[in-house]
C-alpha cells in the first residue's frame, strides 16, 4: 500500500513570542515494513536532521527572533508492506523495560496484567491484554490530558490512543516484556483522512510486534510509523518551548488524498 501524506501544523499566539524551540519527529525511517519514497519538511528556516537516542530522525527548529506564528509542514510518499507483522531491530530492547512517570504500573495495572496474561508471555497473551484494555478503557476524548499517567487513565476507565498505549506499556513492562510507544499515522478507509495516531510495540522473541489498543489491531497493515520512545514525550511529532506569546492556538491537519492511495497488486 502506498500513502501520500501531508501534515500541516500551525501555531498562533496572542502576543509576540520572543524565542522558541521545537523538537520535530515528523520524518519516517526506512524499515522492513515501510519504504520512504519521498519526504520533505517545510520549516521557517533550514535545519539539520539528527538521530535521537531511540534511533528516530528528529529536527530542532530554533527561532531567536520575535514571531507571532509558526507553520510546520511535512509531506511525502511511503510504501507500506501490509503482510509483514513484525520488525527486527539490531538495538537492544532492554531499555524499554524501564518505567517512566507516564507509564508506571500501579497495583491495579499490575494485577490487571497478571490476570489477563497469567503465565503467558507471548503474542497471544498480549493480544488478550490489548482487547481487555480496550474494554476496560473505552475511547473518549476530553477526559485526559497530555500529562495524564497510565494509572490515572486506567482508574478513570477511559482515554484516547495515547492513554491506551501508556496503559499497555505499563502492563507489558510489569510482566517483564520490553515495550515502546509509537507515534505515526493510521489510514482507516477510502472515505476518511489519515489520522495522527499512537500505538504500542512489544519485543517478543527477536522482533517488535504492534498492539493498537484503540482499534484492537495486532497487525499494522495501515500504520505508518514516525517515532518510538519510552512514552509520548519521547515520540510525539512536535514538542516545544517558548518565551512569551501569551495564549496559544494550535491547528493540525493530516491528509492522505484517496486518489493517491495505491493498492499494490
């Protein structure tokens, strides 16, 4: 499957911003699952690509002069192998056993993971865990924020894809299974736009397997990966800081024009 993508993010401020810095993880990497045919970032000024500790491509956009808005655009074409279920990686998976503030497993999450998986530490056990989390935490906007922890969202019995992924990571790591947060895009059908999305991956045997709790998908057929990390803060597409500016309005739009979606024969 070939996807043509355009992702535009616009920030507007009430007052003039004196200076700002944006950390961008908006560039997909080549892998066993995805082949990047073309990709381009359009930014207020040229920046150099770097590689972060998790192997993601990232850019640091620094604006030292006063400004009232920032426009960030990413576009390109990526071919996805829909048949591949897992991805191999030469880097050690052990760092992804570490809990973070957002993914710490409290007693309730540990008991839930142990109950759903029992002694199983395989894909079937984690698929059952994914489905149980989906039932326990229905998708609901507005009940959590970007700073909500896995334990808080789990206790509230609702959340969005970020919360679902954090809860899955907390459970998997409590079972001794390395797991990581993934940011990217999900294409859901010809009559819907591509959506920014988050899911989880777990290291089983010698490869990473996907677990999309929000959609109960354990096969990443229509998922395009941008970045990975211990949690949302490591992998979010755009994260920044600024001095001044007052209130902020952010508008993001992601499109995958259906005419440019090609099903490979």
